């Protein structure tokens, strides 16, 4: 019978990826990680409880590796363009219900941005634009930045495994589960993804020694 590896509950079960997906995606594995060593069965309650601990660790990784949680490389519009887009959207959706004075203010914001009175084509173009920051051509996610800057990927994997064990004290782990189990990647596939500076080097990663959770994050321990 399948039960939660933490508390033993048999209901409301889900799969938990010990190493978060945002750090696994930038790497290519020799095997499918969806059903092997680092995917555990947990109940919803234990999963939600651990995610609060995991979020603290992710924030610490943000600081250590200079990797913003939302990533870097967003396209951000200036305030005048943002105001013009919002004004065009409002006029297009609610033009007949907007008081004349407010409508004049909105049209003035659009004219200020365009440098003249907007045409119908201008209004249609602006109302269809997105003003929120969006990933640009040089965008890198938090996970991509962290993975690119981690020197010891084996230690990084073991850190997440030990973090889960230390924070949750699971009592029903699979008998062959081992936080120090070696992880291997295909260097050829990984280099194609990450370039010649990939930490995988010229051969599959080998165990680099007993580097634990606290040590891999530096002095001060975990969150």
C-alpha cells in the first residue's frame, strides 16, 4: 500500500520532487527523473508544510548566487508607454461609460506618448499591447542562473535531499532511498544545453565526497 513517506497517511497523496523542477529543467539527465530516486510520495498536508521550508531555501539560494526569484532579462516599458497602453485599453473597453473629463485625460496620456493625436490604428495597436514586464530574448530563469553558477552539482542534489530529511523527519522512506546516491548526467547532451563551461566537464559527474547540506550552503546552516 502506498503511503506518505513522511507521516504514513494513505489519502490525498501526491508526488514530491525532492530537487525542485526549476533546478532540474536546465539539465538533461541520462534517465527519467519523474519516477526514480528523487520523486517521493507525500500527502498534501506534508507537501504544503515542506514547501514553506523549501521556499526559505530557495530565497537563500537567490542571495548566494545572485539569482532573482523571478529571473532576469525582462522587457519593462517606460511609465509613459504603460500609461498610454492602459488608457487605450480603458477607452476601448469602457469608452461610452467614461465621463468626458476622464476620457480627455486618457486621450491626453496617449497623445503625450505618441507625440500627437492617436489614429484608430494607434488605438488598436496600443490596446492590444501588454504593459506588464515580460521575458525578453536574454531572459534567464532563477533555476537556470543557479544551475549555471553551482560548482558542485552532486553537492547541490544532496543538499536538497538532506534538507527534506532534516525538515520533515520522514518515517516511511523507500528502503533503498539514500541522500548520498550519486547522480549522473550525460555530458554531451548537457554541454549542448549549457555551453562549453558546463560543470559536467568531459565525463559524467562522479561523486565528489561527503559534502552535506550545511556545508554546500556555506557557514550558517540552512534556513
